[in-house]
């Protein structure tokens, strides 16, 4: 399944919300050296209750709007 995720780095809270057709992920990590992407994968794994190895960023690794594939 592929989903669109808008990432909010440096957020005060951690979590995922569904807004319309896309998801909004709040992560505490800054968008430096892939830290926000790593935390995004952890947050999505917890939200969808799948292992982190089943989640990968298909496109948008350097942008706030990403397409993520979940097996």
C-alpha cells in the first residue's frame, strides 16, 4: 500500500493523523542527516502496527511531502 505523508519535523508531539487522503506525521527530530526520516519510519511502524522493515520511503526523501510504501 502506498500513502502520502506530510512530515512536520521539530514538532512538540509525536504521532500520525489522517487528513483527507493523506497522513500528517509529527516527529521531534530535525530534518538533518535523515534523522526525521528515521523517526518517521518508527512512528509509521507503530501507527500501522508493522515492523520498521516493512516501511520504506519511495519518493520525497528530502522534502516534507513523501510517498511511503507499507508492505
